[in-house]
């Protein structure tokens, strides 16, 4: 299938409303941005949807894609790069609605909203202020984190007042804003994307998805698997911390399988080779109220879950009954839970079935999709 070609500015003028989703940091194929939100908006006949972002394009795109340069690793250069790139794209296409996804774009969004009186949506994926205060952003010197957190909080207060709408990934994030058009659009998954997943419930492969860093307890998971004879660890995602990958290879050797960044089809294939999925985070405030995408994906695919006992995981596992909570956050706690789960295959099959059933009523993207399309309808129609 050929990739859709971008129409000219003259062609765009004849369309009713042009919507631009813009990210200069997330990959253009990001699960929340493209797979969930943009694919839903693209089904609406009243809008012409553009998605601008860096990285490799998804296969068979359902909206028009604009390639942006990969972000700089240096945070100051990344911030400056984001402003120039955003201004260039916005001036070229002049959308009727701008939907931004990165904190780096907040100043640009305020400029568009206040100076040009354009409609702007802020998509708050996380509680960024809490992340800074709790040291999750390791690139910020400890002596500066309070100042930067206050600066960001002040900026977000302006966004709350000036932007047309705010979209929050969790109820807690939504509670941080008073904008009258604040809407919950969660991280549920498209059930249909995982219908063909068939977890290997007789196997001994554990699947880890996400950032390879201390916040995700990556090395603790590695050490836990190392304690269990014959168990393999498959890792999917970008190497956000190369310093952790080499020790992981030394610990697990051939039992560590690198999958890289996966397409939706690749994720289904990885799940179909696994018996368990890991949902692990450090017990930080911003993780307590998080809503991890991988939990919804594992549940929809029928992959039993091993999860650490943060508040959100406790609630999700209690309702879905599709996995096991660990006693704590150490490698020994994780190893104990994995060993226990793999020793009872009938329980794995029950968890697998429970996850799929729960997904249809509680983890289905259609719940958030209706709220997303509703706010678009209110703002643009």
C-alpha cells in the first residue's frame, strides 16, 4: 500500500477543519498519539488530520504524516529545536486546531493561543511537575529541580487558563487542571489489535516493555529472571539507558532477548511467545496514579501480568484478576512472584481469560475514544 501524499496548501483551504497533532519528542508512531488518538480522529469526515513527529512512520498510515528531525539528546538544544520546528510546521499548514503532546511545546502553544487566538489542546500524558520533584528527570541537577518544577507549574497554570482544552491520561492528571474543557482520555487499548495474540502459557518467557531505566526497575527484573532456571527475558522498547543494558547482558547472557521498538504487529508476536508480562515501577508519587498502557495491552492480549504493588496496579489487578502482585519492589520479590506464577499453569490460563473479559468492559479504547471525539465536536463544530 502506498503512503498517502500530503496535499498542497491550496488543497487544504477547501477542507472544513485542519487538525494538527504535533510532537517533537515522541516517535510519530507513539501508541497514545498515533495508534489511539489519531487513528480515531482520522475516522471523522469533518476534519483533515495531520500528524507531525520524528521517527519511523507506522505502516499503512491512516492520516497524513509530516516527518520531523529526531530530537537532540542535549535538553537545551532539544527545547530550542522544538520551537523552531513547531513554528515552521504551524506557519506552513495553519491548522484550525493544534493538539500538542510535549512540555517542550507549551511556550509555543501559549504563543499560538494568546497572540493568534487559535484553538490549542494540551495533552497531559503525565504529571511532569511530580516527576521533576521526585528526581525522575536525572538530567536536572538536584540543586535546580525545585526552581524548574515551580517554573513548569507556573507555565502549566497559564496553559490551564489560556488553552482551549486539556486532555489528561488519568483522572488524577485531570484533577490538576481547572480548564472547563478538561477531558479524561485514558491509555486503554484497541481490543481488535490484540485479538490474534495467543500467549505461550506453557512457556518460560517473560516480556518486559518500556523504558530501560531505574524508574521501571529494569535491572531488578533482570536479576529476578537470573534467579529462575530456564526462564528467558524478552525486552521491547528503546534503550533509554545504555549503561543498564551491558550489565543486563552480563547477568542473563543468552537468556536476554532484545526485541527493539515494536510495531503493533510485532508486539502481538512477542506476546504470543511469552507466558508473563511485567508491569514494574519504582514507588514514586507519579507512578502511584499512573495508568500504564502495557497493562491494558497485556490484558487485551490475554497475557498474565506480574505487577508491583503501587496503588494503580493494586486496583487494576483487583478488578481484572489477571495476574499476581509482588510483595515488594526488590529482585527477590519479583523472582518469587514469577516462580509462583509459572508453577501453576491452570492459574495462568484463568488469568489469561480474565484479562480478555475485563478488557472488553474496562480496558477498551472505545471508552476514551468517545470522550476524545466529543470534545473535538464541541470545539470544532
